[in-house]
C-alpha cells in the first residue's frame, strides 16, 4: 500500500492531489482539500477543492469549471469588492481600475457548499502589508458574500 496522497485525474485540470505540508520536524500534515494549478493569462493559479477523497472532490469540478469560464468578470468583481470594502467613501473609477491591475488572482478555492473564494495578491505591495492578502468569498450564484484579509 502506498503512502502517496490520494489523486484525482481530470481531463481538463490534470492531476489534483490531496494537499500536504511538511513541517519543520519532518512530519507531514495532510489537509482537507485537493490542489492543482491552472495557467490563467500566463500566470499559474492554484486550485483548491474541499474534500478528503476523490469522491468528495469530483462533484466540485463543475463549479470550478464555471468559475474559470467567468473568471475575467469575477476577478473584476473581486477587486472592486476589495476596494469598496476598505474605502472610507464611494471609490473613484480610477481607484477601481488601479486595483484591478494591482490585485492579481493567486488561488481559486471551491468549498463543498458551492462557495468560491478568490485569493488575491497585492502585486505592487502598496495596498496590503507583506504576508496579508484579500480574499473575496462568492456565493453559489457568484455574488460577493464577504471580503476578508488573510495571512
């Protein structure tokens, strides 16, 4: 029997593996999600799907496909939501445009309940302190339900 983490092969996304992290003491922590990557506009974006078995993750693949199909619009929705959430007043159009260029998509996370979290990175370092990033939570209908800062 192999100690390798479970694997799910998808024709579109390739191999999705159960996520693991090696700790400083050499032990391995196995996470409750599967991961893979996808090139989006010349950049590798991490894909995360909640589940501990291929059978739990496979039903999430259509949601991931749908998200990636509408990604351009969702990225703009996400960056606008971040600016709106952290502005003291109504953001100016140029602020929204600037943030759309500065906040780059790093990870698409799909939860078992159909929500999607778009994790963004501050590419210029002017908007968030190092080690912190905004995450935009989308409901099953792709509306913004929350904006958080993660570390």
